C-alpha cells in the first residue's frame, strides 16, 4: 500500500466516517448535501467544486450561467463552445 493511504483492514467503526468523507471530498463530492439527501443542492455544489478545480488547474476563469444576465449577448466563441446556436436579430 502506498505511503499515506489508509488500510481498510485497520479502519474501525469510529474512523470509517472520516475516511469515507475524505475519500468523497477528493472526488469533489459535497458531503453535507449528500447526507441531507438534497439532490439539487448536491448537483449545484458539485458543479461549483468541479469548476473551481478546473479553473485552478487550468489557470482560466470558468464562465458560469450567473455571470451572464438574461438578455446579455454571449460572445460567439463561448456560444460555440457551449453548443448554443447564435440567432441573428434584424
């Protein structure tokens, strides 16, 4: 077993929740939302955690839906990358 990894054979009833929580957090799983059975909150929290990690790793800001207000124009490159279709208005 690699150094720093927990051996499940040494896990006790008392230490298992901590081990499981740590494992879930390494996969960007929001544990409080998971425990409260809040699916919508879980998805939103996980999306935020994943986007933060991607942004940190790539060094680029990730545009979010909340960054664009209703009626604002979306730059063509973002619309294209998002699979959105641009509609030309006369």
